[in-house]
C-alpha cells in the first residue's frame, strides 16, 4: 500500500474519530510532513487523494478544509 494512501487513510480516520465539523481548517501540508517525518510531496499527494474523494476541499492561498 503506497505511503500517501496510508497517510490519507490516517487523516480520514482522524477526522471521523475526532468528529471534526465540515469547514474546519486542517494543518498545513508542511507541518504534517514534519510531524509524520515524510516528504512534503507525499502529504500533498495524500491531500490530493482526499480532495478527489471529496473528504477535503483545497483552496489555493487559503488552505485545506474538511468537506
């Protein structure tokens, strides 16, 4: 299973577990990359996967939000 997919599933599970409401802003990709000790591109790929599956909404210049 690719690392980006594992990260995406972890984020999805965390959103469900903590019952984070729609519209809540997520931490930055850079912060997540440092926290998880992975390359920023891996986190970016995970966020793209989540956006494609309508779990999050990415707003250029603003951030990533729970859909």
